[in-house]
């Protein structure tokens, strides 16, 4: 979809390449691209590199394999790992939020949990008909802070609550209908559609792209960082102190049904 140049940066699970004014970040941990702490830190480093390039007009977020991203590793939600994982994962979104360039997600398959949040956080989400989207966190006894902060602006409060409480997985067309996805195309057309969308953005002035994004956020009273900080506290000091959060996560890892204690 995009070539790579001499400025490319690569590690084992995250690849960053530059092609003119386009930066491409690829999740490269197929088949599911599950985000371990190492992968999240690699993603954060890649976004930091993009932020230093004033010539970048578009960030394209893509993935290898059959899935876009099946979310954050469940084992990294437990015990002493929960705090560093939450901090690292949220640094990624703070970095995405701070980027002045346009952001585009190309979603070829399942985008679940943190994967759905990554895609939906981009300015433009283009998905294959074979893609699916969902926030299944409630099934394992937790909630998704990024979705709770960001989705109401993208799909509305009522739909956000329905999606997060149900844990339902939506096919791409249904996700498009509620506004979680901007455009759905046949699987074989995804590369062409994404390339055309990126080209349409790179045809614009970098300065005007930046100012347009800033204008929209300023007009909406942007308080993403403050809201996310509040939910981080709730997640760590209220949610993760419940017996059911521990039970749900361990049940998932042990491949059994959770036994809720409702506390």
C-alpha cells in the first residue's frame, strides 16, 4: 500500500515507515496482533518518532495477518502488571491525540477491545467487509477507559453504553451504520480505497490540516486528557479492587466461565 524509505524504523512487533509525507505504522504480530506491554511501548515509540516529523501529513495505522488487533493481552491486566500496562496503553492514545497530522486506520479483520479503540480513535476508519468491531471487556469483568472517553463523541452516549454493556461484536457494516467506521469496502478493494483516501489528504496543505484539527477540538472544548486521567483512577482504584474484575480476567485465562460475586 505504501513503500518504505531509508527513514524506516522497525522492531519485532511494530513497524514504522515513511513514504513522502505519509507515515505508516504497522502492527506486525500476526495472526491476532495482540498488544503485549512490549508491543504497546513499541507503538508509543513509533508515534513519538512521527510527532517529530513536521513534514508528515498523514499517519496510516495498519496491521498484518487476519486480524487488525484482538486487543491488549489479558494477562497484562492482572496484579502488578495492570498499572504499567494501563499507563503505557494510554500514552499511545495521548500521543495519537496530540498528533497534528491526519490519522487513517485500515482495518482488514477483527478489531476488538484495544484494537477497536485504536482504529476508532483515528480521524478516518476504512474497513474491509470482513472486519468486525467490539468491546468485549465487560465479559471479563472490566471496562475500556478509552472507549468510555472517546466513543460518546464518535457514536453518541446511548450507543456507547449499549456497546460497552453488551460486549457485542459488530460486523463492519453495522459498525459503519452507528459511526464507528467511516467507510466499508469489499475485502479486495481495501488497499485501493485506503491509498485513495491517503492521497486525497496528502494533496492538502500540512499547515491547514493541522489547523483544521485544532479548530474542531478547540470548538468542542477538548478535555480528553483530563477525562482519561479521571477514568484511570476509577479503573485502578475502584474497578481493579473488585473481586469480579479479578475473577473475570482469571476465568478468561483459565478458559472457564466466570463465577460472579457481584462485588
